C-alpha cells in the first residue's frame, strides 16, 4: 500500500498524530516532531497550532507533499486561531444536533472533528501519493476541521434546505421511525428500522393491535407520529429482557443492540472475538493512551489465489484528477458505501452505483425535490446509477460484466449477502484477479453476530461511543451519523492507499479490504478514553447556548442566561456560540467555504457540500446529481467529466 512512503508528523493537533498513525497502518514509515524534513516524502502539520516551524518553507519548496490540518480555511473569517475540537463542534452545528429534544446541546464525547480530519487527511495524502507515483509531481493539501464537521451533517442539512428547523432528536433518526432507544425489563435496547418491510416484521413480532393504526402505515406517518409510536413500542420492549429483545430483532432482520459502557467494551462478545489481545490488555491494565493503536481501522488480505495481469493505471495529462481512469462499482445504501463512492467520484473515478429495481430506500426520505431526497443527493454526487435485481441471473450476469474491468468494488451489504448471490471472494477473483474489493459491515465478516444487521445508532451503542456522549448522565448518540461516517472514511482511506500502492508497481493480485464499523468506532472511543478529560460546559442564553472552555460559576451562568449567545460569546472568555444547523445558511464562512451547487440531468440545481480537503494541483470536484436509476437496456457507462482546475477566485473547502 504505502510502503516506501516516509511521513513526518509535526503539530500539536490530535488530527496530525492520528493521521500519522493511520498512514503507519497502511505501511508508511512515520517520524514525529522533527525539524529536518530531509528524506521524507510527506509532511503532516497544523499551521494554526502555534508550532509553525518550517511550514512556510516546506509548502513553498515543492519537494514534499505537505498536508496542513487547521481548524478553519485560510479565507475563513476565523482563520489563524487554534480552535479546539469542542469549539468547532459548537461553531459548526454538530453540538446543537447532539442531545435530547428538550435538553441542552451536548459535546460529542470523542474529538470527532479531529478524528474525521485525520481520516480525510490520510485519504487525501494517499491520493496525492498516487498522483506523484504516476508522474504528476507533489502538491500541498489543506484539510479543515470546520469542513469535516459540515460534511458530517448530511442527516440534518436536508431539513435546512427545505427551510425547516433541524434540531436535536436524541437517539431518534430525523427521517426514519421507529428508530430509538427503548427501555427493557433490565436495561435499554436500540432498535432501528429504515424500510416498510422492516417495520412490518417488527410490528408482527410485537403483536400489538394498536401498531396497526393507519397513522403508522407509511414512513412519513411514522415520523410524524413518532411520540405515540415510540410509546407503544416501548410498552412491548418493557415486557422483555434486553438480550431476549435483541434476539427477536435479530431473528426478523431488524437492527438492534444494547448500550455498552467503556468498562464493558473488553467483554463485549464481538470486540473480544476480533481483538482478543486488546481485550486482555484492557482487562489487565485498563485503557491507556496508546490502547487505540492496537485496533486496526481496516484489514487487508489477498482477494483470492487467482492472479492475472493488471490493467495499466491511466493518468492522462489532460485530466488532473487523481483517480482518472479508475472504475468503481458501488453496491451501497444510506451512508457508508455511498460516502466512499461520492469521494472517489469527486477525485475523478467513474463510479457506477447499483440500486435495487425500485431504487435505494433513502431516495424517498423527505425532504427533497423531484422525487429524490436531499439526503440521497448529498451522499451520491457524480455517480451513474443502474437498477439491477441481483436475485435474477440476467442481472447478475450484467454485474459480472461490469466487474470484469473494474478497479474497485465497494459494498455495505450484510456480511455474506453478496456471496449468497454467487459473488464470493474466489468468484470475484476469477472474474477480475486485480479487483480491490472493499466490504463494509457493522461487525465484520468474522463476527459474533453473523446474522445481525447493524445501523449507525446500534454501532455507536455497542462500541462505547454512546457511553462517552451523555446528556444529564443518559447515554446519547452523536447527532451526526458518527459510526457510519467514520466507517466510510476508513474505507475511503484504505481504498486510496491500495490504489496508491498499485500506482507504484504493476500487480496482478487483487485485494480484499474489510471494514468493521464497530472496530473503527471502538478505535475512536479508546482514543478518547485514553486522553485527559475535556473541560468545559454548555451554558443557556436568551436565544440558545454557548460552549465555554472552562468551569464556570453560578454567577457566570446567571449572567449568561440574560444575554444573547453572540454577546455572551464576546463578553465571556473562552466562550463560543453553539450554532444551530439552520443558522449555517446565514453564515458567510459556511456559504463560501462549504456549500456549493450541483446540477441534475434535467438542469435542476441542488445544494451539495465541497470536500473538506483540497489538493492544490488535482482538486476534488463535485459536479452533478444522479437521476433515477437506469435499467440495463438504458445504461451505457459514461466516464466522468475532467476535473476542473480552480480559477483564482475559487475558495478552498
């Protein structure tokens, strides 16, 4: 993968250190905090952290790939300040989305913006290494925590685009129901549904006539009447123990799981199965500052024993995109695999998204326009879409044709689902010996729960993330789909690292990359648990809240309560306003540095987000929104348009 790449990490930010650890997991040789960059290929820095060193010279030198991770972009009005993760959470809208509807905003219990910045930075570096190995030279990269935070808001921005409020929903989902934490006889269970079929199965299992009410017949109706629905469902879960309720949900194919405390993580069956040595170390010595490094965010192995001649990498001089000539097949839904596909497409790959005959379920999530949801559009930019019924041999044959000359297959189906359709690792290796096959799942291929489906909320609950994020002592999920996003980012990095390795040498061997969302989430939770506690609190104001980076007195809280949040942030040291997501559309920095517009096939405009990383010479570009999935008879793969070289007035994300 990144073997032979030497990386120097300089800077106080967690994102710099975490990025270096990720690059090391992909085979790079890493050094820390050196002033002499001689012999290094990549330098990871944080120019706003106060340790500027030789950053300016490195950026201007043109001999290193220099990745600068900062809180905000250079043209942001807040640029130059070393804002902390919690402050960025507050100023970006992330904090206001986390917590219960009637409660205060909650700081996410892991440094989410630092972690996502590290993952995006590692992915961008891998793309830049690929460009260099293909003869495109070196370039600088900018990654911002604020841009990463905004890109995590895809479940909340759709409401804002429709001019609605996007508030906290606790452990619910803003566009799907039932989806919440429910009390059982002996604890709590997270239950998540996303389709009418899953709801039908859950309703039959509960066997409660009130659930047949017409108000709950449609997804929109269930979301509209969610309070009544949740109360009825909890009256059923209260008759069962947590494990019994989990077993019922597993039997009917509905995602569910218990909340796992950090003190229980080592004993959690799947974590212990996949990371026995780490679990033993935690049992013996507890969670230390370096424990997280023992949990890999991805694993890689040969695709099969079949070998062949690799297709040569294409990097035409007329197309500066890092992934020019790369073909990707995505069989994904919701967030994880679609996140991977949209970034690979933005980097220049030709991405074909395979959808079921009726289209991905998330297409129908309100709000949207023209029959397509904003949520779907945000997660599927620049893709071609094809409807296939993979239960039919003719459609499976067409998929085999697509895979024969593809470079990458990424999917987030339930483990084993693709193999049951005839696409085992060995079969895929025979179809295309050089294929990079990335499988993303909740618990991994080798799992204690081989038949259990998983959604973001369940993974947050079962990895320690929810235990670290609490509102008045009650565990609550991150408002953003943290586990989904982190799992997708880990997959993006692993695929780009593999593509960078392939650019170095012609290889006839394919690769199987496995991403367990629980592994990635536990990696993040262990990192957070091994750090010093974050000091600070949320204070109520006349029109919202502020986050203050220190302990406060009763007098300060009372004073803050009588001030608008903007004035409180100005008058109180270490305070920043907690921004609502709807307020972002009136924020000049968000509008200039994050929000963009793309067009669909009919010429309609859609709000989209710029990638939170900027490669100076080969930028990622978001261009279009896919239409309805085409049938086989209508489908003809079209390579993406060449990535546009930014003009001077462009502002980096």
